[in-house]
């Protein structure tokens, strides 16, 4: 049983549960401000509602309407979105969201506007274009993101955003571009590319393991980290990646950062294939699971 007080730093909290209530993870039990558990919706909104809201004086309503109309694959919705994307007087975020809704249904005009934004001189506008491309799960959108990621003269934040967006799209065809970017000078680009690769590793583990085998030494740390974070691989799959000393070190890292209870019975073949790597893995397990691992001193 855990006892919680209804007074924190002199402020009284209002309980939001009563004895006998069933609570779930993340539920707010008490607060100093009102907490709304449900959001009632009157309903009744239709395509015509959102088309009308594109002319609202409220920026948030226009933005929400542009996003909502992406779910109405009709001629009136397409025409309304095209007009809004070309409305030079409206906010760029609304115009980009309208273009994104068009691009998601394969409309060339929507994608052309996003491409135009990627060439604008304002970095914030280019970054927003990259972000909306992450929501457009088409081959053409992926090509634009890969082009942006590979553009050496582009601002690192934009290239990092492109790496993030490729991870959100979740296509295996983005693997090569992400791995290639690990040679980038800018650390922000490498970090986002590694995070994106970790997402993709949940589904494309075998392809990423193959890339570890043939990768350059400057690419392997991030590939190994992504595989380590995902944990989505079979122990036997990594054996073929033991092609040189550098690869052996990163295979040891991948195994050594996994829960020992999960893999201890699965790496007998590693012991037979490469006793030194097997020894390194067991040492990593011993160190990383010791109570002193991560222990820090007070200043």
C-alpha cells in the first residue's frame, strides 16, 4: 500500500478518486486544478463543416479543418484544400497542412507545394515542410525526405528533422540513407538518424544486421545502438556479422546490452563460433547488471 498526502508544498490537492475506484497507469489521483476525464463531443460535423472552417478567423480552426479534410476523399474537399494551399495570405502552417492532406491522397499539387517550401530561405518553413512530410506515407514523400537528409549544405536541424520523419514513415527503403548519414559531421543528424533506425529495427532487424556486416567502422556504432535498443533480432542472426574485429566489438555490445535472462540460453553458438566475443558479452552482462553500474558520487 502506498500512502499519498493531499497537501504538497502548502497547497491543498483535491482528490479525484474515491475508495474502491479502479485506477489505471498514468491516471491523475489528485490535483490543485480541475482535471477533465472526458471530452464531450456534440457530433454532427461533416465535410461541409470543415470546408467552412477553412475560412474561419481562428488559426487553430483553419489548421484543424485542413487536417480533417484529408480524411474526405472527394472533389469538394480536394478543391477546398488546393485553394487553401495556394492562399498566399494565410499562415504557412495552415497552407502546409492543406498541402499535406492533398499529398497523402497522391495529389501532385500538394507535393509540389511542399517541395517549394523545402527550397524557401527560412529554415523554420523548411523544417515545418519536413515535419508534414513525415505524415505523408508515399514513395514521393520519402524521396523528398531522403533528398533533404543527403543535402550537405542544408542546416543540420533540417537534416535531423528529415531523419526523424523517415523513422516516422517506417519504410525499409530509407535504411540506406539513414546509415549513410552516420558519417555526417553534425552530431544532431547522426543522433536523429540513429533514433529513426532504432524504430525501423523493430520491423526490419535482419536487413539492419546485414548492414552492420558490410558497414564502415564509422557507421557501425549507430547501427549497433539501434539494434541494441530494439532488441528485435535472433541471436543466430548476428553470427554472420562477425566479419572483422570492429564488427566483433559491436556484436559484443549488442548482446551485452540485452537482458541476460533472455539471451543466456541462446548464445551457445556464439561460444563455439567466437569464444572471445562470448567472453566479452558475459563480462558486459556482469558489469552492467552489478549494483555499482551507474553509481555516481556526490559533488
